[in-house]
C-alpha cells in the first residue's frame, strides 16, 4: 500500500464534495480521481482537487485504476449499480454512502452479496459524530454495569430536503422513501446502541408541508416530510423516531435519549452551521451531552465542541472526518469494517418496513414475511 492512500470518488455532488474536503484533512490521503456526469458538479469538485483525473462516468474511473479505495456518493438508486461496478474486476475497498440499496426487489441479492464478505463500509456518519459517540460510550458504560436500556428516542427536527441535480431526492422511486433515504442512519443507531434488532414496528407519516406545490416534468413529489415510528426490540427495549422536515427553526437538529432503570442519557446535536442565522442569534450552538441520574437526581451537562475546521468541511458535525479516519485504518489493514453490508441491509429493511406501515396503516412484523431482518 502506498504511503498516501489514493481515493477515487464516484458522485461529486454535495456529499461527494464533503468527502473530498474531509479526505484533504487526513494528511496521508488524497483524491486522485473523480467521476461525475453533471458538468457543474464536476467542475466544483475539480476546484477542490485540481490535480485529480476527472471522468464523466464511474466506468471510466474504475477502468483507469490507480486507486486504493473508492467512495460511492451517487444518487441512492444508483448505489447497487456502482457497487457492482466497483467489484466487477477486483475487491476494491469501498466506502458506500447510505442507503445500501433502495428497491425491495433487490433485497435478496444484496443480502447474498453481504454474506460474501466484500470489503464494503456503509457510510453511517451519525455513529461518528463526537457527541453521539460520547452518548454511546455513556450507554455502553451502563450496559457494562448490567443495566438495560428500556427506552430509546431519536428526534430529528430539521430543514427540508435540499435541491439536488435532476431533483432525484423528490421521489420515492429514486430515494427509497424518506424513512430509507434519511432515516436509515437512525435505525442503524438504534441497533448499534441497543445491540439488538427490532421485531416489529408501526409508523405514521405524510407529505403535508414541503414540496406539495412542486412539479417536475409533470410529476408530483411523493417523499414524506414528517413521520413517527415506534419499534419493539428483541432485547425488550422500546424505541421511537420523531421526524419533522419543516422545523429548521430548532436550536438543535437531533435530540437523542436513552433511559435505564438508574439514569437518562441525552445528546443534543446542532444542524449545519451554514444554516444558522448568526446575524440574529449569534454563534451557532455547541453539541451537548447530558447525564441525568435518578439518585441523586439532576442534570449533568457537558458541551462537546467540534474543531471549526471539521465543521467547515461538511454538514455532519465533524462525523465525516472521523469516519474517514477509521475507514483509512481499514484500507491500510489496521482495523475492521465497522459498518458492514449487513448493518446497511438491516437499516434499509427497517426503513422500508416503516414506509410500508405508513402505506397500509398496519404494524409490520420484522421476524417473518417480506420485511424479515
């Protein structure tokens, strides 16, 4: 392996460019090739890495070779296609943006591929946000003392979906649905925190405020902009997701809590700093970790600041950088895959089941039938 890891990136829109900026912060890695069919996005990416070879297609990038690892950050419905392309000739290490797949019809083939042990790391950035990592450490400490998490709640109140090339993120057919596209992160966090799988869920939601008057080539967007999901886990815990995508006035974008018999642990995560109205409200808020024991009762709050350089490099509270640090260790052979294809599969499957629950108005069993984990 070369001293400086050589990365190729397929898909250089907003998230692809965030990967480019964070790889630049590693110091021992560089992006040497990019592939992006949209000329405007390709030019924006080239401005970040002017020495990188630029291609219009992923096929050209893969055929050119000369990379140690590949990042796939294309629109959701192209992920499985580009993953297959990446491994058509070699087992190249891949960091694949979530979701792993979008079409329920692909579930069986994706699971078969997951069982082969391909070197694929699914990019669940939220695991690597410093304050969420601290939250999980606190929960793990309680679990190691023999305590059981009884309730886990995740709330995301945020801004609407941003504009993307070709407006692909306005339609379920291309995103997998909001509870797959946006929320597979949170279903992954639930599984990771509880160390258990859900056995059933019920969801309700709709598209009530955002995008209702938009039309694209005569088609009306059909993505959800709000939802509630309640899940029962095999370990006995109950979990909930509260999503609202017309609440960008919130001080914190995510609020996560876990409760055991002895204490409540919470974390509050601010949204992207570029959306915070500094002119009206002053500096953007800092992430918070709060531990509230029952005896003695009371909140113990700790601020969890993130290096400003990391905040400037993306919209995910520094998590993309820390994910890349761990992924680079894997590529060098110094660490394991931390978010496997199986993890990615289950996160998507839960999101698909939640979408189906909203469609039918019925609870979904995750232990048997078409949504079995």
